[in-house]
C-alpha cells in the first residue's frame, strides 16, 4: 500500500480570487519596517495582518510541531503561526505568508515545515504563500508588480532610517519616551502618505528622509557622557526579531547602552551581490546578473538618500553598502554565502570602523554557517581591531534568558571600564 510520503500531496493554494476575502498573516521581524510594509500591502489591495503574539506559548507550539533540532527561527515563526491560529475565529479566511531565501540555508525549507505543522495541528486547509525571489513557487495569488516593488523599496528606506535614528536617540533622551513618540509619529505619517498614494517617488523619499533626520536631530539629548555603543549582528531573524533575541535592543537600553542594528538594506544588497558573485566566481546565472545590476543601481540610489540625510545631523551615518562590502575583503571570501555569509563579517568590520567596538553576534545555536562566519572570523577581526569586544550569544529553546543577559552584562562591564580608562587618560 502506498504511504502518505509517497503520494503527491495537493496543498491548498492562495488564489487571486482570495485576495479580497482572505487575511494574509505575516510574522513580525522588524516592528518599524513591518508596520510600513503592512500599509503598503493594504494600499495595494491585500488584506494583511502582522502577527505580534509573543510569550512562552509561541515556543511551546513551535516545539510541539517542529523538531527541536531544526532551525530556531523556523521553530519560532511556525510557533507564532500556530499560536495565532489557535486564537482566531476566521480560520476559513486566512492565509499564512512565509519568506524563503532560496539558498543553502534551512530557511528554504520553512515552507514545507510550516505546511507539515499546519496539517499536524489540524489546519491543513489553510493556504501558505511563499514570498521569494528565486521562483520556488510561481502559482500564488500574491503577485509582484513594479508598482508594489517601488512602494516596498520606499518602506524599506524609511524603515532603516527610522530604526537607525530611533536607536541613536533612545539611550540619550532627556524626556523619557520622546524618541518612541517621534518614531510612532513618523510611522503614522508615512502610513497616511502610502494610503493616499504618496511618499514612494524618488523625490518624495528624499524630502521625507531629510525631514525625518532633522526631527530626530532636534530631540533634546544628553550627549555629555560616553556610554557603551553596542552593535548587533547575526542571523537575520535573530538579529532583528525581539521574539528571537529576547528583546535584545530593549535590554541594552535598560543597561544604559546604545544599540546599533545594521539595516535591512545590507541584507537585500548582500543578496543582490551574491547573484553577481555567482556569475563571476561560479559562472552561473548570467542573465540574472544583468537584472541584478539594475536592482543594485535602483536600491543603492535610495540608500544614498538615507545616508545623505543623516550627514546633515549630529549622528554618524552608516557606510554605503559598497564600502561595507569591501571591508570584508582579506577576512572572508565573497564566495562564502551560506546563511549570512560574508555579510556577517562585513557588518562587524563596519561597526568597528564607525565606533562600535562592542558587538553581539546573535545566532541560533544550530546555525553552522553563522558560527563559521561569526565566531570563525572573530580572531581575525580582533587582530585587525585589537580593541574589538565581541561576544557570541546563542539563542535556542533550551537557552536561558538569564544566562544570555549575564554574558552580555560581562561584555558591557568591559566596555564601561574602557570608557573610564579613556576618561582618565584625557584628564
């Protein structure tokens, strides 16, 4: 008798007829960005909902339906889906959306893991949408259009800028909560612009970015005392998602430290550059490389707007990604592209260059590429930057928050001692 594994399973599909009737559930990773993406998709005719449910139930649901040895971000995302569905009354009108990288990472298998989990949980009738740029699934009712891509690119530009400036100000604000209020103001303002078909053109982005940077520059900040400046790198989900890193940014602020998280632009441009390196190093995808070069030009033009807007403020901007990319040369080869690959190394090098000697490398316990491109290059980075203070923190269902925070506190103590030594030397 033929087993279920041998049969061709017909999974439910998200069809164009469902666009106006079904709500697309999307995992939360970057709160500011996701709020803006949500508005872009709503304005484009999709019914979407960013899942913001957290807590131990998410982890327990993930452990129930995903093997403990699989990717921790997959476990959390799938747990978040199942937990959300457990508390809904419109199960016949929802769709799950999940991203796929299309590379060697286990994230390329998230789609199948989610479908299996939904079947086990009794939700096998719910369609799953794959959001990818690798043609992994083409028959979805979710369609890319040039107009949608332009809008999402604008939301990405604003999201990176606001996230960066928000983190630059939070630790130094004199009136507590003022930075958060300004951030909420801009998310609301930009959402209103998107809803009215505005804010996405090149000139509109330029105008908005300069206005955003100026507003944060005018906040009342106490910059008279040096505080530990900590950069966060690592696997993309654990680096950004509070659910994955136990609200790492908030914890650093509570410890009177400044957090700096490299933007999503870096990951997007890293993916584009990998297409070019596939051609240059491996002789693959020559036609794809030509399209990628156009996308690089398109995205880098907008990245420049974001950085130029910060150059007119008291804040030190991040580097252009083409400069960040070059910083990894001599430390790791650009053919190393599993997981976050050479991007992880490049971001650590950039952080050292712009004054963030203290770095937390946040990674899933079982993500070997991140361990190689993170822990594996620390010795080399420290030989180039002797003052580098880097700690690798593993995130896993069995890892305790107390242990993670204690290790971070030790790193911060070293940073604070160095600040004291520098202040004494200046006397």
